[in-house]
C-alpha cells in the first residue's frame, strides 16, 4: 500500500496506511546526508527494522531506495521502495512474495506522476 509522506517540518502524514507510520526521525534518516550508517546498521520505518538493498534516493534522475524488512521470529519479510519528489516521499510496501523490482517500478511511476504535477 502506498503512503505519501510530506517532506516538511510538520508532522508526518500518510495518504494511506501502509502497515506503520513513518516517524519524523525516521524520515530524517532517509533524507539525511549521512548515507553510510544505514548500510551497516539498517534503518527503521514505522518501527520495523529494514535492510538497505539499494540507495539512489539523493541521486538526480533516480530518487529511489529499495529496502527489505528484517524478519523476527520467522515472520515473513517484505520489499519496500521509497521514492522522493520535491515535496513528498512515497513509500510502497509489497505483499509477501512480491518481487522488489515490481515494487520499485510502481513506486517510481507514482513519484514520476507527482513530479509532473509539480508536487
């Protein structure tokens, strides 16, 4: 389910709940300048620990980050893609078994539409 998260100092909002809300501190880590720490330690989104698979979030023309949730106690893991527009982060979390490439493509298309709409 997609979530659109405004990139502002105001509270984080979601267009649709995707399994957990992203906290402002978590958004700060996503868009922060220090990109090395979460490759080693991972990051947290909505209280869910995630591994970073690919980070191109701050690269012009890309603006995407691929994540995978970490399993706890044998629970299933899920692919997540984060894309960025001028005003928004779009988060898309796939269902169990859905390939990350499909999630990335859908999330990128949604963010591209928002960019074309000047959002």
